[in-house]
C-alpha cells in the first residue's frame, strides 16, 4: 500500500540519517548565516557536518531583513562568498550592496546541504559532552521537549569540534561556562555579554572575536560578540558571512592535528 511506502520511506531514511550522524567531525549549533556558511565550507572540505536548528526553518535572523523589510546590506569584503554561492545582489552606494534576504537565506541553506552538511531542524542542543577538559560532543533533544519543559532525556552526538552559532544568546558557551567553572579564551575569561549597537565596530569585531574559546568549542556570528563583549550590528551581514568562513578554516586546521 502506498500509505505504508510513504511512512516507512520517511522513517527509514530519517533513522539512517540520524545513525550516520551520531559521531561527526563538526556539530554546529544554530542555523543562522554564520553557522550555515561554516557548514558550507566545512562540508565542502569533505568533513562530516551536522547542523542543529531549534526552529522549523533554519536561517536565523536573516529572513526578515530589518523590521521585516526583507532586504539586507552587505559590504564589498564579503562579496566573494555571495559570488561563490551565486547569490544576486545590487550595488547601492560606495562599498555597500543590497540583496533580497529571502533569496540569500534560501541560497545559504541550499548550498550548505548541497555541499554535504546535514541539517537537523526542530532540535535543540541543551548541553555539551565534556571529556578530558575538552568539549567533545553535543546533547540533543527535540525543540518542543525543551519548550514544554518535558522531563525527557536527550541523545548524544560526539564531535571533534562544536560551533556555537546561536546568535545573540551565545547559548552553548554560557551553558558550558556555567556548568564547568572554566576559564574561556575571552578578555575576562568569562562570557562578557553583547554591547549596544555600533555597526562599524561590530562588523570588525564579529570576525576578530570568531575563535576557539575552549578546547573543542568555537564561536561564530553574534555569539562571538556576545562571548567577547563585542557590539551589536543590525541588518548588515558581511561580518556574519566572513565569520562563518573564518571559523570553518580554523576548525578544519585544528581537526587535522587531532
Ligand atoms: O542569530 P542568528 O541569525 O545567528 P548569527 O549567525 O547571525 C546573526 C544575524 O542573524 C543578526 C545580526 C546581523 O547583523 O545581528 O542577528 O549570529 O541565528 C542563530 C540560530 O540559532 C538557533 C536560533 O533558533 C537561530 O536560528 N539556536 C539558538 N540556540 C539554539 C539554537 C540551541 N540551543 N539549539 C539549536 N538552535
């Protein structure tokens, strides 16, 4: 019966996907622009990459442009990434370009998955695996389980590197710091919290603050600024894309040494 074919097809292929991703090279938490770009470049290098997004649709804060005007701004320095992904943009003024945020977000998701990254949507990362003073994996649950505060134990996915791409909340680094009394690779050794908006400063610091903050644990995008006390930036996305590109390079180099 066709009904049975449809259901078994979905269940079988989903469980195969899950099984293949119980141990990965890189676990990325958050499907915002920096996480998606990191997923694209890491998968393109042949690494096994799983990206976890708690919402139904990955894309984070990129879909909505600014105040739901679905256009975003990008600067010249990041155009090479858009060119590589064949994303269309228009020159606006000086070094600044505008693009349709829905078109751009869809392209990031498409290219990350096309390069080989697996996206698990509707999943929350609630904690990490902490072994031998190193972050070594993620603790995964269904997003509705966390939202409803249901007392259901999670599954564990082992990873050589974990990327916190959770945006303004820097959720993963905060959890790791709170639970393990560790000193982070930030100016104060702690999560410093994001500062108010300063676009110029923030575009620069987003990339500067993209780094490994503890063995096995990396930050990208707004999480980088949240962790190291950088500024908020608003609807300009070059820094996010460049941060994803930078963290992919760092992780790929570090993984080679393991
Ligand atoms: O915030 P977000 O878009 O990440 P980003 O790459 O980009 C920031 C920009 O969108 C914007 C900005 C532009 O200048 O400032 O804010 O830093 O996306 C983060 C994603 O992580 C998901 C969340 O739903 C969002 O889609 N997320 C957050 N915590 C978790 C999570 C978690 N614990 N588990 C799974 N997903």
